[in-house]
C-alpha cells in the first residue's frame, strides 16, 4: 500500500513559515514577555538589590578585612 505524497487535508491553505515570519513571531513574543507586569517587577527588584549591593561594597571596601579580624577570636 502506497501513501500519497500530498500533505494532509488539514494542512491545505496554511502557508509555510518563512524566516521573516518566524523572526517576527519571536520578536513579538519577546516584546509580549517583556511587557508583562510580573517580569517588570522582578527586573526592578533585582536592579534594586544589585544597586544596594554595589553601594555597600563601595561604601565599605575593607569589610572583608573586618570580618577576618572578628574570625580570629
């Protein structure tokens, strides 16, 4: 028994995805992901934590030495 080489009837009328259509779909999917309020809240929270850590690191550059002195006792 031979099977026909034609695609299934459900596939008729559906154009194949080209590179440009796929790239546009990925781009719009990325924009949809970025514009979600939950994602924006997580990014803002991480940015605040990073800035606070940098502030502490730059404000107390010898903090590691202080901890080392306390560990000697």
